[in-house]
C-alpha cells in the first residue's frame, strides 16, 4: 500500500473522529437545552395567561428547531462513522 495513502487515511480518520466528538458535544448541548426549554414550558403552562400561551408557541418553535438540529447532528454522526469505518477498512 502506498505510504501516502495510509497517512492520508489516518489523517482523515483523525479528522472524522474529531468531527464526531464535536457532534456528540453539540448533541449533549442540544439535549440540555431541550430539557431547560421543557422546564420553561411547564412553568408557562402553569401560568395559563395569554402571554404565557404566546411564549409557549415561541418555545414550541424553538424546541422543534433544536430537535431538528439534533436529528441533523445524528445523521451526520452516522454518516461520519460509516466513512470512518470505510477508511479504516481500507488498510
């Protein structure tokens, strides 16, 4: 095997591993944010005012946006793991 190819594959694997780690951190942050948003939502529900309902709508939109970012991060993480697995299998 070409030594340059091995070095490049190893470098790619390290890069992908770093990206996966960053995606995991983003996922943890998003999960934490979702938890806090859920707590805020519950507190607003308890208020029951028109202002609270307007805030709930805004929180629901924010929760949906964070949930979508988590889904995208998970898809990217799966894709990167597959690429990483293929790169390691090429040795």
